[in-house]
């Protein structure tokens, strides 16, 4: 009699164990399926150039930007001009420099250049980067090349010559509205916490 009762009990325990094993496996499978694939979790490497933005080949070309800009000092201003012989305006000066250094032809328009180059925080400015200003009641209506030490070279219509001005100049500090870099690298991403006061004087 005892042997007869033990067999059903043994079968019941075996069946219960089998059900628990199946449930555990199913739960484990659900847990795995909710995890995003590894590719979705991996952040994009910031050192890889963003295809949306134009970048120079290397840091050396960024340094050449400064030297080339310095060589254009006192060049006459000409609205729509994009070569020193005819005169330069602000975007024409930048487009002329970039084309001579890299062979790439940027748009002859400050706002369009801003759209095609990578944003950075003002506190991350390095020589060869671009600075933009709102001087005509619209964003990115003027631009220049940052040369370091809080200074930039630009081609303003006032006084009619390519010249150096300071970022903390009262006029420009009140109108600065962005910075862009032509260099790709992990330390050049825009950061909201990067201090700008060293550049604009806040």
C-alpha cells in the first residue's frame, strides 16, 4: 500500500519540478529579450567625424588657419568678396582660407558655414576655430577666425579692413552667438558646462 502511494507522489514531485524548470527558463528568456543589443548600448565614438559637418584633415591644418588669417590682415573689405585681390567679407575670408588649406569650398554665407561645421562651447575655443556673432538682428550674421588669447580675426564692414578684435570687446561680447570647430576629436564636443567667461569676459 505504501509503495502504491509513493509512486503517484513521486510522479507529482517530478511533474512539479519540470513545470518550475520551464517557468524559470521562460522568465530568463524574457529578461534577456528586454535588453537592448550591444550595438545600441555602445556610445558613438566622438573621435569619428560626424558626416553632417565639414572637418579639416588634422590639427596642423587648424594651425594653418591662424597663419593664413594673419596673412590677410589689412586686406580691404568688399561685400561678397572672397579673394584678397577683390576684397573680402567675413564669410568670404573664412571660405578663402579653408579652400586654400584643404581644397574644400565652404558656402559664402556665415549662417550656412555655421550649419555645416561642428558646434562647440565658447570655453572650448582653440586657435583655428570659428566664432559667430549676431550683428544684424539675426543669428550667425558675422563670423571670424579665433586665434587664441581671446582674440579673433575678421573682415568687418566698419573701417573696411581685415583686423584683429577681442572677444571681450563690449560690442562683440554682447553679440557672440556661437562657436564652431573644424577639427574632429573627443575633447571638442559641445559642453554646456564649459566656461566661456575666459573668452567673452562675461
